[in-house]
């Protein structure tokens, strides 16, 4: 089914189920511990695998002595590059899952030890003796930027650069200018559920129960890595305990569990130990950014330039300039991205890749410009709004950035913000308020689903789409219930199995809009089948409360399945939609902080997000997504920082004791407002994603509040107290 009639009314618009705050239908299973995550699947006879990570950042393995490990109690086998057979690499995560003889990065797997019990595998792993030869690696982003090992200056990637008008001339001529550098550190996904897989072979058929965001990407990457046919691979991932981009596709746990299970002739289960995750898997790349903004004395931006340097995400840089291409007006523009080669673990996507680090810099820069212009930061942003993409001139499908800023300012009490920095003191605390805009792309992707109406009138939805804690189960049930005129309790949703039709997967904030559209498409087909069986005209049929009405006739839905169940499978596709509209979500974040005048301790006091993201399918789940994004944004502002050992080449703080993320005590009063918005170009649900909008801009709002509280401008994240003293 092709989505090509944006303005059309459809059954979703009745909003009997869609648009209502709905508790998660999978909630009871999760809160009672009966939702089976990858590592909890009941696979009889599964042995336990323990992955050993490389102890060097770059170099090679001279030898691995596995003898003592093999002789240890309960050990069934040890797999290393010497006996693993040929292994390819994935297309999304591109680093090799198993080192040998070369070591590409610290904690890259060098072996998997498999034993009868978890404890035996772990104990035996400690008996491995690995002899390494160290090479000099490139681990320091600033050095790789200034003095690339090639001796040649880094060149921006021409395919990822943009230019409009004459930026250099306009910037030089502008009466008010800012030219500032910002840095953002490496971030870990630090999701609650570790990467985990159980692998089982039946002849040449492989089943992987694994924690993954995009099941179809996993099947593709298993096929590439193991050199087996896609038809022989089944991936099952019904519940995922957080992903944030870190579980986009398969990683070492899946690959090595599969290889070990094949060798041993029995199922193998592997969970990455927490202390291995930060260096073995992927992370958000650190950036160094330079932003130049020129404006007239009236506050209108005339020139805006943004350059960013990062390590490589596969072959790509972190696209930190993405928001600058779209967010503000300005006739003369320039963006450039540079990749510096680093031998650190593979960088990849993490929640709002591009926008998160980009907005951390851009939205401080906007605050600095407002200060130079002696303008209110909200008013400065509103003045520089644009309703067309300033590079391509495409119209935004919906863009309510100004409304977000105005609504937030009113709700937050922005008018009470004392104008001058460091001018509000309460006891030992300096108090300040900050604001930042938010923007995040709202792409849609092809998504298929199968919907079955059985003889009892029960509806089952099946798609390989995942629920990574986001609420997919519930919004797909809402969609089917709305389309077929049944109650939510009459809908069962089955997700995360590659045997089901291929859904959009969870990534890039496209999951909600895309996967509901796939269910919509299948339901449209099922409605036609029902109408045909009932002898009703399908075009104007209304499905309500278990009945189908059309042309003055009304029949029970159940009559349609008296002769047997009906099954409809369909996909939603979008053609060139993305070339006709700039589709983005928008928001405004407000933060109030207090800073201790003696210790520099920063406490968040209040946060508010105002979001415009099309129709909100489930306000309860969407609010939860935004709260999660704001929390992660608070972490990025104040604490999250993978510290690089620049000599040895690894992330030093690779556990949850050293890698600090916000806990409840760090998170103050938070509020979320969704603007009333319906975006008819975003798909049949007229909805857009929110999971990544929630973090975009948050760190800068906090940084700007810290500046307003103290008068100290910190351009290097995280904003820890030492930077204020
Ligand atoms: Mo997201 S970082 O595209 O899962």
C-alpha cells in the first residue's frame, strides 16, 4: 500500500482508542517478571558462554594458551580466531566480532569459553593466557584532528558538507559575531539489559534469541558474518531492555554464541558482562565542534557555520551539523564534517545521533549570541525561525518551534528570569534558568504487518517490529483496535520474530509512525475482506463496537469469521515523500539549576519539555519517552563521560560505578507538554516519533541555565563542578 494521500480522512481520525493515554498492555508481564528477555528464554540444554576481551587497544595476538581453561571443571570448549572458521562483518556495526591475529580495539572479543554453568565458564576464562604484541594506536581525537598520522590535514567529507550563499563574506561583514569551539565526550548507551543471546542450531538452521532493535538488520548481518543463507536464520526478540542505538544490529554476543553452539552441537547462551560492554560494543563518538554565527544588530542571523570533528562511525562521522542545516534562518550557511581515524572501539548511533551532540554545541552558541545581542534567548530564537528548510527550501510538513518556545516560556515562568547572569541568590545557591530549542528528524520507513481475525473475533497483530521499552506493543494494539472497532483487550500483539512480516524496526525515532502505519495497511486490507464476506460496501464501512455498518446496513463483525478466520498482510510504503517535505519534530526545553557558591555543585531543580511531534498516539508512553530523553540529556549535561586512556586506548570507566548516569535523586520536577498537532504527511496515523526528540537540546538548556546562574560559560561537556571553580 502506498501512502500518497496525506489529507485523506481515515478511520484512525475517530480517535476512540488512538490518542488516549493507555497503560502498557505488556506492563503486567514486565512488572511480574514474566516477560521473557533474550537471556531468559527457556532453551533446554543451553551451555553458558563467557566472552574474554582483548587487553590491548591495538596490535595483535601472538598466541593464546587455552590448555588450562579447557581442562577446567565443566568446560565444553574454547573458541578463538584459530578455530572459529572464517567470519565476516555486519553492515551496521562493522567491526569484527572476534579479534585475531589483529586486535582492532580494547575488549574486542579474543575468545569465548563455554561451560556447563555460568560460574564454570567465568572461572575458566580467567585461566586463558593471551600473548599480545602492542601497536601504537590513535586514541586522542584532538591530536588526530590537529596532527593526523598521515601528516596531511583532515579534509571534510564533501558529500556531507553544505554551503548556501557566501558564508565567509557574510560572517566577516556581520556586526555581531560569535566564533566558538565546543567539545562533547564519548557516551555509553548504558542500557539496563546487557547485550545477550541464546543460539541454537537445528542442522543448518540457526535460531538466535537476542536483544536487538532491528530484527531484519540482524538477519542480514548474521548472514554476512557467518556466510549462511538468510532463510536459515531466525531471530527472536520479543522484549528488549533498552537499546538507544546500541542494539541496532548483532554484536559479539550473537556471533560468538552462534559459532560456539555450532562447534559444540548444543545451544549456547551469552550475556555480556557489564564491565565488557563499554569497550566491546559501541558508543556515541566524542566531537570537537566550531560554530560561527553572524547577525545584524536587529538580531537576525545573516551567517551560520558549523564544523564538527569526530572519530569514525564505520566510515562515517558523527553528523553533528545536522540540526544546524535546518533549525534557523540565515541566507549564508556552511556545514562541514570531518572524520579523524581513531583506534578506539567502534562508534555508532546513540539516541538522536547527530542532533544530540550537535545541539549540545549549537544551542549554547545561540545563548551566547543572544547575550552578545542583549536579547532574550527565547525571543532571539523566535526571530530566527524559518518555515522552509533553509538549504533545500522544502517546506516543513509541520513546524511549531515558535509555539513550543512560547508555550514553554509561559508555563515555566520565563518572565521571572532575572536578566543578568549570577544575579539570583538563594542562601548558598546561585539560581539560573536556561532554554534550548529541540529538533529531530521524523523519517518513516517501510513496515509490514499481518493481522488475523479469528472465529471468536479476537485480533492478532504480527510484525518483526520490536518494543525496546518504548511502548510498541500498546500503540500497535491501539491502531488495530481503532481500525477494526474492537476493544484493546481483544487484540494480541506479537513482535520481534523474523518469521513475522518485516516491520520498520526501532531506530532513528521512526518506529512508532512507521510500524503503526504497517498495521494500518494490514487492517485496511482486512476491513475489505470483512466487508466482502458481509456483502457490504468496503469504502464507507464503519467498524465500531464489534459491528460493521455500511449503506444503512449493520452486521456483527463476528459474522465475517463464521466461515473461518481472516488473515491480511500488507506493508505501508512512502515513495518520494521524504523529497517533498522536510519532516522533523520540534520542541523547547527549559531548565532551572542551582549552583552551590562554595563547592560548585550543580543541582537541577525543574525541567520542562514542550514537544510538537504530530498526533500523539499514546500520551502516556510518549510522555515516558520524553522523560527518559530529558533524563539522558541531564546525564549528558552534567555527568556522562567515557574517559579515554589516550596511551593505552580504552574507556577507563567501563562500568556503572565509573560511568555515571542520573539516578532519581539527580532528577527534579519534570513536566512534558505536547502541542496539539496532527501531521497528515507523516503517515496514516498523522503521528511522528518522540523518543529522540526528548534528548535533543536538553544538555544545552542545562548548560545555559548554569551560565545564567553563575556567569561562567562552560563549552566542554560534561559540566562538572571543577569547571566552575
Ligand atoms: Mo537510534 S540511536 O537510531 O536507535
